[in-house]
């Protein structure tokens, strides 16, 4: 049997916070492994931040939303862009506006704590789609299900 050198107890994972390396900051736990790019967290999972950071995020979102709104009015103005391209431009700007609102104001991210929010959003989108699609389907088939006008007039006499 060969002798494998062992590290002393507590060298790899300190037993107490006092035994942790002195390079850890107050914002990171002594128990978490240290990474060169900061503390480890899931994508979209936002670490604790100051109120100033949240305010600046809201202001950035407000700036993006304002620019997209102004761009929508500019795109809808007559003779600015090619007329058949106006609906496409407005659709693209509307989708971008929804993205800005979801990320900056509703805080929908890819983090594990946002699963319920994303599911609720998907359910709401599905309900709206079903209501709109059903209404359009009913309106398109009204003519086929209506009695012809001459027969309707004969019934009223």
C-alpha cells in the first residue's frame, strides 16, 4: 500500500470563518469557494445590491422605453420609412418594448427563483392569445352562419 500525502484537516474547507483566508470580503461567505470573477451564482440570479444600483437599473429601463416609444412615433410618421414597412417596424419596436419592460421593470430573468413568474407570464400570454384568436375566428365565420338578408326580411313581415 502506498502512502498518499494528506492535507491537514480543515485546509481545503475551513471549519470556522476565522480559519478562512484573509482575502475574502464581507460580501462573500467564507464557506463559498472563491472564483476569480467574483462569487458564484446562477445566471440571471442577481446578488444583493444597493438601492442606488436598483434606481440606476430603473432609469436605464426608462431611457430604453422612452427611446423605443419615440422611435415608434417616428416610424409611424408619414413618408419617413417605406409605407409597407411601417407595420413591420412597429411590430419590431413593440417586441423590443415588451422585452425592456419584462427585464427592467418586471425583473423576469433566467434565475431559478423566477420560474413562477415566467409560468404566470406564459399563462397570461396564452389566455390573451386564446381570447383574440377565438374572437377573430368567430368574426370570420359569422357570415357563413348568418341567415341571408332577404330571408331575414321576410321573417320580420
